[in-house]
C-alpha cells in the first residue's frame, strides 16, 4: 500500500524534483500546499513518480496523474491498486491533454475520459492584460482609466512585513464578498501569507493614500507562463481589479507570454468574470475513470 504523506513546507524540495515546466495549475507545489488542509490533498512517491491524492469532504478519494521519469505504467497500476484497497473505483483527475493521450497509449480502452470544464484553467496573454487593448476589453480599460485618474496610487512589491496589512485587506474583502467560496479560501490564503518567504511566490499590491487596497500573488511555472494564486481588493474603489492586474503584470511579469488565472470551480459569477478578460485559450482538464 502506498504511503500518503501530508504536504508541508518540507515537501517543497520533493515536489520540485517532479514538477517542472508545467502549465497545469494542479501540478504546482504552492497550489497544493495552500489547499491541502490537514489531509484533503496528500502525496506519495511510487516507481519514480509523484502522485497526489484528493479527498474533500465525503467524496471518494481520487488521484492525480503520476508525474516523473520513472516507470509510469507501474506507477499507474500501483495507484489503481491503492484506490481499490480503499473500496473505490480508480479515478485520476485534472489531466491535461497530453496526460490523457499518454494514459490511453499505456492502457488502451481501459479508461473513460470525462471533460472537466469547472476545473479547466483560463490562460491569458500577458501583453493583453497590460495593454487592455481591443474592443472586447474596452470596458476593462475604462474602469482602469477611471481608477488611475481618480485615486492617487502606487504599485508596491509586498514582503512578509506587509502581510498584516494584507490580512486586514483580505478580511475586508471577505466581509463584503458574496462569493460562496470565500470562506473556503480563507485558510488557503492565510497559509500563503504566513509562509510567503518560504514559497516561490511574488506578491504585489496597490496603495491609495498609503493604504493597501489590492493584492495579488503569483509565480512562474514554466518558461512562458505565470500562475496567479490569489487576487483580492477593496471593491469600493472603482476599477481596482483591472488596475491591480495591469500593474502586477506590467511590473512583475512582462517578460512572460501567458498568465494562468486558474479555474472557475463551476461558479457562474467567477466564470463570467474570467471570461470577461478574454482568455486566449482554456487549458482543458479531464477525469479518467477506470472502466474495467
């Protein structure tokens, strides 16, 4: 039976051995660390590969696709056996297209693939997020210009010493948010803030008259892509979100071609907001269900 381990800061060096140059937001240490809770996400090493295990609430356990240069076929079989021993049918989730294709080659006709739109990632062109050009982003550009012309502000790189102010801003955002997922995000957000110096994350913020009104956290995950983990702001300032995104990209990420702003979790309001920024493509994800 595989040994499932908790994800701690000490796991970071293990993950970095396997996760390299991957645009899929699932296969990133910070993302798994912040959302892992006590045992919601765990990991194991098998046959030279790393695999994640997911068990949220009363849902049955599932696994990620094994990543690594080891014996991939044996790793998949060991994960399947591990899940069967827990009395569940093997399911792998958050597969990219290449993972789906590889799994089909290794095990022909053994898996049913189900498109998972709710967990597919939104990918944007960084230059477009900076320029806010074109008719489709005209509304965002108007809000951005209003913010710039109305509020005396400055962009700043945030450090650990800024996290108390960041936590205050996050609490204000939560108190005024109608996002049903906000409470679930609290522990994950605080985990990033409390461990900022030990993660590969860059944090940026916008100050208005010396008060932090917006913050964003991100990190490079491949040669051309940055993954945005968190973004929150005081919405009483019109245009604060377009301003935060534009300033963050302009000051920190202009040398990268793409920005991955993760999934919408099937939340209609979040999906509408992400589509409004006109993603250049959706990074499709799939679940693979053992059908034997």
